[in-house]
C-alpha cells in the first residue's frame, strides 16, 4: 500500500484541528460598524448635529478669509520698491577702498 494513502487520514485530522484553531482565534475588531449587504445603523442625533456644526464652522472660516484676506488666495501682495532698500538691508558690506 502506498505511503500517501496512509497519510490521508492524518492530513484530514490535522486540517480539522487547524480549522478549529483558526475558527476559535478570529480577531474581532469593534472600531467601526461592518455592514455587508445591508444598510448601516443610522447615526445618532448628536453625531448629525456635530457634523453639521463642524461643516458650518469650516465654511464660515473659508468664506470669512476669502472675503477679508483674498490676497492669500490670489497671491497679489504689495511688492516693496527695491530702490528704497539700503545696502545694509540687503547684506552688502561697505566699500572700504
């Protein structure tokens, strides 16, 4: 008789034992709701109100800064006149000759 045929029952029993170990050691993560092929549970009222408040604050901040500081978006800052700069401001040493 072939040695492979003698090892078949051993292989199936080891596979069964491994399967039981894997089934018992399944990691359960409770960080978020997993919904497969069904709708997730609705968010609480506090979560919905908080999301609307954070979104409204963000849009207020963006529109406020667009209205009061548009140069940050368009990049049209006043450029100083380079003729008014002194040599010391530019880091040019004095001529000692």
